[in-house]
C-alpha cells in the first residue's frame, strides 16, 4: 500500500465447524486468482492496485475506471477519503493471471476484479467503525444496484444455517468450477491478519514423489532442513512447508549422510535421497509443477521409480 497507509489485509483461516459460533453464515465461491487491494484516493482521483503483501500491480489499467466508479458510489455523499476495495483479480486461469501480472504475456482474458469487501475512508476510521460484514456487504449491493462495468463482478453470497448446508454449497461451487468456498461471519468486523471470522474450504491433491535433493533453511532454520526437492513427473519441485522441527533436523542429518554415500559410489545406502514422500498441493500447474506444495509424510512402503536418463 502507499507509504502512509495503515490498512492490512484480512486473511481466512482453515475451515473448522467448531469455529462457527453463530448461525447463519455467509458462503461465497472462492475465486482462483490473485488477491488484489484497490486503493482509491478520491480527492486525487487516483487508483492503485496492490497484492496482499503491498506490491504494486501494473499492466491492469483497464480496471481503473470501474474501480474509481465503485469507490465514488461507496463514499457518496461525502465523496472524500481513501477507499479500499478488497477483491480477487483474474485474467484467465491462475497461471495466465500470474503471467499477466508479471508482464510476461498479455492477459488471455479481460482482467476482472471479483469484489467481496470494501472499506470507506480508511485512514479516518477504525476497522470497527466500518461496521459488520453484513453492513459492508449491503453497501456493496447498493453500489451495484445501478450497474457496474463488466470488469468488476460482485462475488455471489448466500446464507447457510447448518454444517450440511455449508457442505452442499461447497460441493455445488466446486462443480461450477470454483476453487472452493469462503465461509464468513456476517456480524464480524474487518480484522487485520488471519481471523476465524473468515474460513476457507478447498480441496487438495496428493502425490507420491521421489526425493532428489534438499536445501538448507535460512534464518532460524539455518543449519537444518529448509525443504526437499522432489521429482514430479520429470519436474523438480521444492517443498518447503509441512515439516516439524524434529523432521527438519532429522532429514537434514540424513541428507548430509546420503551425500557422503553418493560420493563414495554407494547410492543404494541412501535413506532419504531416492525415497518416496507424500506431498499435497492445491493443484498441478501447466508447467508440471505444483501450486502451494506441502510435505505430508514419508512413504517407506513404496519404492522410487526409475528416473529417465
């Protein structure tokens, strides 16, 4: 965000039914794109798009007109201050969106902001003063009543009164091609950082892959395992999450010992290198790599396949 901004994005926690203390909840499709915060300075008529980490998004000027119009409607009748529009940005599938954001390739599809929240006059108001999610959602619906450019889409939202209804909506949204669903507490305020007021449900795929290398950690993980390098159908993927502290120590020791066995021409003695581990990820990417891979466990019951020479 801009240097004087005090805004910090709200993040969802993983879904657990026990985290829901009040029914009904609002359930929305989870868009498979890049989180985008549109910051609008109404006095200057200036629009900036940022990732959730505050990095400026370029190459998306076609969105500015719609963003500015929405911000003006949300801020009426005062029409001043800074408006934050919280959304998911898409320009095709996930890989195509990333390529468009990086300027590697022009968007395969018209860039679209899927809007699900907004805060008005951010620098002058506390997060509580923006009201509950239900109130913020109502303001968005009112702003959309007169229509909006097609580059902006209001994310659909429906009520669920039981766990069974949440499950039914989730399966319906998956069948419709969405990434999963977001489950939101309608009475909750916007919160900086991760909160159980927003919960996410999405599927994950698992694969059994061969370990072909490892890398050392940095910072507090220096001197121990930073992650494993695995062979996924001919593509090397770095797995950096999912390990316990004990596993990081143990696997780094095993990897160091395996390197000595390899140097001595005794690869058959290796315990970690060449072994099979189970990895989960959100999806396979067109490149053959994995999106958000994480370590699950070692599969000592399986032998590593032969790699192509």
